[in-house]
């Protein structure tokens, strides 16, 4: 086993949760910044860095269940499940993690009723001797909060949790590698369908 206790890769799940920043009625939806839910990690790997809520997939747990559980544990934010109460328009989900071949996502949308995978990333860290410390294959799950104005409360292994403007991530130095690109991919694919809640 390595320093992280890993002797083989594990499956991780991240909840990539999007909303429009709450606005007063005078501001149009297009002007409301697109935001993403982020946590500052309390534990390794990437302790002290900003990342999406997420964690290890448990035995017998679906990807959707894991995203919903981890988001609630780390931020208190509840996500829409598979009941179809809310739809988020996307592209390529359900057929391909990459969305390959889906064409123009604004003219060929698909409905997202619950957290769904839209890409997969590697998360591999090494110890001082160059040996693998942690190794995750992370399934990135696009999701909507049930209540976009719900108070965010850090919990479990998150030191801090907050909504951040997607465009602000590139200006930050302490963001887990690949999170910025994944956030921008999610914003491009799903953002046009998200309405701004009134404050």
C-alpha cells in the first residue's frame, strides 16, 4: 500500500453543481454570472485546495447517489435526484462521457433530470519518493441544486464551501488541477439552460 493507502486506482465522483447568481428582477438572465459550487479540502489529497464536492464511490452506490450524498455532506446543498422535477438542458449525456458526435448543444439538447456524468478525469498524486500516493478515476457529474439560494454550510471533509463565478476560477491559484477546465466545460454545455433565481 502507498501513503494514501492505495494499492490500486479507486473511483471518485465529483458533483459539478451549477447555478446563476441570484439577481434582482432588473437584471437579465444572460447578465447573471454562472456559478459553480466549490469546497476547500480539509484532507489529502489536495488539502487546502479548492475543488468540487465529491469523494469515493461506495460499494453498491450509483454515481448519481454518490454525487447527491457527497454534495449534501460537504456543502449542505441538496441536488435534484431522478424524479424529473427539474430539467437541465445539456448535450451528449447518457450516450457519451465526452459528448462526441452530439453536434451543436444549443440546437440538439438533452434533458438532465439528475446528476449525470459528462466527463472523466484522472487524479494521481505522488509522495516525496515519486511513488503513487493517491490514484482516482473521477467521474464528473453535472448537477442542479434543488434550491439555488440555499445556504451553503461546509461539513464532512470540507473546510469551507461557497459558490464561485466560473470565470473567476482561472484567476485563483489554489484550485485542484483540471477543475477549472471541467467547470468551463460544464458551463459551456449546460449554462445556457440555467435561470437566475430572484434574490
